[in-house]
């Protein structure tokens, strides 16, 4: 996997050259705390993100078309208020009966997003664990029936799910600069670099034991009200 990452990055330099590299700009989102190199100007769209366990979450899609260099997109699904959204949901499924499922919904979001990509029509050519600055995720590459190639990467950090997608034509070099440049930033715009995997939070302000007990009691009260 490490060798593949080196090959992709090297390919971008060989085919693109220094002149093409200058056309890539660094885009920084202070709202969603990430930055990435992209060869076109992002437009931003607000959408609803349907989670695995039936919560509707706010999300933003950063997208642009770079002509012969392909289409680029970053989708950020915001699970920050997942607990409140979970408790306010209508309808019932298995998530209603286990207090931890709102948090499981967050922790499993990378796997869920990857499963959605795998369901597209095309051939998976690469699918493996990946990480950026100790923030864990997954990379997927797919060839569509029309021979266009998808390079996707998915990461979870501080209750936000990041899905990067670059779609290029068959003869276009791999978008290594896009994939390898992703970084996460703090409120001042400084890149976050964790020394240990355990230091990189998946769930923002994950509840401790006392908070979990409070949530269970709240859930019990809501169930009693529903039964009246």
C-alpha cells in the first residue's frame, strides 16, 4: 500500500511537470477544517446526508470540474449534533433500542460511506485502509464502465466524515496531488498532526460514563412518554 502511494504521487509529478503543478491551488475550509490541493475553483452546495441508522445530517459538497484533468469533490457530513438528531428522529429501527447506536453511527461512517461507493456500477481496482496524520480512513479506486477512473478516500475526524473523490478520463494521470495533499486544520487554520492514532478523535466530545448514564435515563423517560 505504501508503494502504491509513492507511485501515484510520482506519476502526478512525471506527467504533470512543474508548470502543471503551479496551476494547483490550496483550498482551505475553516468551516469544515480541512485543506487540499485542487486544480479548479470549488463551488459549495448544502445537502442532507442520510446516515446508516436513519439520521438526516447536514453536509456540504465542495465540487469543481477541471476539464481534461477531471472532476473533483469533497463531501463533508457533519455528525457533530448526531445525538440530538438521533433523539429527535421519527420512526423506529434497531438503533432505537441501544443507547450507543448514535455513536456507532459515527464510528462506522467510514465503512458505511465506502459501502455506498462499492455499490456503484464499476470494477473495484484498489480498496484498502489508509490514514492521514494518524487520522484513519480508507481509499478506494474504481474503473467505471466508460473507463473513467474514480480515486476516492474517506476519513473520520472530530465527528465529521470526509469523502474525497476525483474522477478522471482513462488517459489522465492519477490525481496524486489531490489525494496526497489532504490535511486537517484547527480553528486558526494550522494543520493538525497527531503523533499517535489514539490521539486522533473520531467522535467529538465522546461522552464519559456519567454522561452515558444520563443519556440512558433520558432515553428511558422518552420511551415512557411514548407509551403513554
